[in-house]
C-alpha cells in the first residue's frame, strides 16, 4: 500500500515537472519568436532610414517671415529663435519611393529626423514602414484629419516609441533636465514641398490615454485658447512661450507606457514659402 502511494506521488511529481517544463518551453519559444520579429522590424526600419538618408538632400535657409510677432515682448526668447535656420528638403526621391510622403520633421535634442507620411486613416502606418512593408515598427505619420498644406489649429504627428530609439523612441528625452536646460533644444523644424516652418515647444508631459489633446476642430477662438492654455498647464516644465487664439499648434504623440501617452506641443514661429 505504501509502495502504491509512493508511485502515485512520484507520478504526480513527474506530471507537475512535465507541466512546468512545457510551460517554460512555451514561454521560451514565444520569447524567441518575439525577439526574431523584433529584429526583423529593426532591420526593415534601419534599412529604410539608411536608404532615406543616403538619397535625401537637406539644405538650410535663414529666410522666412515671423508668425504673430505683434504678440511677443521685445525681451522674449521668440526673437532669438527667429534667427534659427530652417531645413529645406528635396522630396523628389522620397515621393518616388512613397507618394504618401507629406514632409520632414526634425526635433532637436532627439533622434527624430525623418520624413513623415499620411494615409486615409490613423491605422495603416502603425504597421507599415516607409517602403510600405509590414512591420510592427510602423513609421512617422500625420493625422489623417490634417492637411499639411492648409494647417489646422492643431496638427498631430504620431509614431511608435521604439526601444532601439528609432521613430519616436527618443521623444521621452524632452522630459529630462538635460534636454530642458538647453533652450536651443526647444525648437522643431518641418519641411514640406510648399513650405518650411519653425516651431517653439511650449508643453511636454505624459498622460493617461485620451483624445482631448488630439482635437483638431474648434468652434471658436475662445474654445481654442482654452484648449491651448490647458495644454500649456499640463507641461512638466515651464517654457517661455506665449500661446493664444492666433497660434497654430503642432502635437507629437507616442506611447509612454501601456496606459499613457508621451506628448509634446509646439507653436508655429516662422514660415518660408518654397518656390
């Protein structure tokens, strides 16, 4: 009888060990598959970045006109930023490779320096690279509700926060003291086929996922000003930037974690029409 109980205990122990082995093997295989997929995504993304950088000509310009200068005090940092060069991108080869190309964005103090695209929804480029190959890395894209040639009051650009620091993987840099303490970082440059623009950062924060900050239409100047003021108050840092109902806003959005978004807002400072 004792021998029978001993055999039963042994069988039970072996079953538990077999189950644990199966569980750990499954977890290993799952992790291995995810790692392989991640590496494939990295290869696709990095190949696109290399190809783009090798074929794209970017020059600088110090032309352009100030936006809403009458609202800026004489001692405002606005006037210092107005001296900042604009970028001027040749889009010929980019458009040949992807006709969805709408512009190029450069965020100082980060690795963000890419062409951005646009489709007829905000889902396609979550899983497509610049060459339209399927990848979970996605690409940098403009909200489908915006028109880059006829700016909305709030213009939104999205991308994934990649751990390899591609796409918007370094947007979190703007929350660091090192980034904030260098005021020359508080500038974003955008180039499109019709216009080159300069933007001044006025708010950075992370927040539980919501739709308020990606609103694009406003019923009145008062509603927009309330919107802009709320975004400004959310910032974890103070920026010497005056924002009112006359301004045009640029919003960058990515994941901060599974429940929160990392957000940056900037206002239009200077623009230059292209021939």
